[in-house]
């Protein structure tokens, strides 16, 4: 198994807080040290359509912007029933 990317999933509202991103950056440092690989050899996947600019500023090398391309996700049946 070769680790190439560490990814964080945003909050339930599809945003990611700065502390989530900082935590992933610290995890990358720890994983790189444990695997004895250069830190920059591990990519960071954080940020989505609503916060990708902030994620890039915080060091993200991958962002997920599907909602910007394809539109919002349809509601799950459980979410629609609770409204």
C-alpha cells in the first residue's frame, strides 16, 4: 500500500472549517514522519465548491468542486422526510 493523498471530509453542510484543514496538515506531518517520506510527497485533499479558495490558501493540492459543475446534490430521502 502506497499512501499518496490524505483527505478530509467537510462538515454536514459541505463546508470545511480552518481547524479541520490545520488538523489534516498536522496529520500529513505525522504520516510523513512515520513513513519516512518527504512531507510534500503526500497530497492534501481538502475543500469543496463552497470553500475551495480557503482550502487552496491552506495548502490543499486537490479540491472537490462537483457541485459547482453539476449543481447541488439532491436531498436524501431521510433529509426530505425530516423537513
